[in-house]
């Protein structure tokens, strides 16, 4: 009897596994087809679950999409953190973080999810909140570390973030990342020289 209890998974574990399964299936569809062209029956079929299971965990497709966006943004932020941790100086950390961002955004479908459908479905405010909790916060920390005036950190981070996003879209479409990184290096040199 004791062995059976140990082998049984808790409701919490089963729920978490179901959420992971749904997010993974939805992510694949949102990445290839886009939010508007993906239906909940397709998600249910791809996840091999019932429609009731989907709605038990997410009240609607938009809530599931939000979970996908949060997961994608967290993965991007983790890649940036890993690369920045090994950088020597704050300017080097900004540059390696930017390179990691561009690399992370090359994952198929990620620019569609985070940069195109995300703002259209969730709104600019929600995307800004998610960005602030993940990669955007890292960028602000980097600007603080290079000695930027505190009053300029938020607007500078917002402007740089928009530039990173435009570059990421171009790179995802096949543009070379090197010129964008060279331009960023010049910008960072200017920030440090202040």
C-alpha cells in the first residue's frame, strides 16, 4: 500500500503536466499558423487532451496565448541572463545580452509570438509588463550598471528595446546580425562615455 502512494502523482503535478502539454501544443500552432488562424479544437487535438481539460486550465484561447507568451519571454530572458553572467564588464554584458537576444529570437515562430501577435492580442501594456518582468528588466539593470543617469534608464531601455525588436524581426527574416551588433557597440560606447 505504501508503494502505491509513493508512485501516485499529486493533482498539482498532473495539473502542471497538463499545462505544460497545452502550452507546448499551443506554442507550436501559434508559431506556425499565428494566433488568429489557430483554433482551440486544433490545440486540443495537438495536445491530445479533451476540450474540457483545456478550459479547466485556461478560460479561453487568449489566456493560453498569454501563458505561451510568458513562457517564451522567460526563455529569452534566461538566455540573456546566461550570456550576461559570463561577460566581464557592464558594457560587455550589454553587448553579449543583445547577441543572446538576437540568437534567442531566431527560434522559429518566436518573433511571431512575441513581436507580432503578442502586442496585437494582449496589447502593448501587457507586453510591456511581461517585458519588464523578463528581458526588459535585464536591459534596465545593464544601463544602470554602465552608470546611466537614473532618470534616463526607463526611456533609454524602452527605446533600445524597440530597436532590438526591429533588429530581431530583420534577423529572423535572414538579415545578418553583425551590423546590428556593431551599431549597438557604438551606442554602448556612447553611453559609457557620458
